[in-house]
């Protein structure tokens, strides 16, 4: 399921949709790699998502979150 659909809680990154290699390259230095566990702190109906990864909080745009597959 896309990260954008997770309302709250911990999930594990499975990967980034095919055809978005540039996005995967941008996410890797942030620790958002396949297998990484992240926590969705806030995801409201509109606006960006707030996630926690490795003790830091980050803001992801909804379009970017839609391309990240999680379990």
C-alpha cells in the first residue's frame, strides 16, 4: 500500500514505484530505504505527511508519499 494511505503507526518500506529512480536516489540519503521502519506521525486528509525515521521527523509531500510502498 502507498505510504500516503497510512494514517498513523509504524510501517516498513518495501520500495519506491518503478519509473521513479530519481525519487529513490533522493530518499536514500535520508534513510528511507527498502527495509527501513518508519512511523507515520501525522497524515491528515490534505497536506504533507509527518514521519519519524531514526529519531528524526521529516515532512513528505503527498505525491512523494504516494510513490513509496509500505507494509
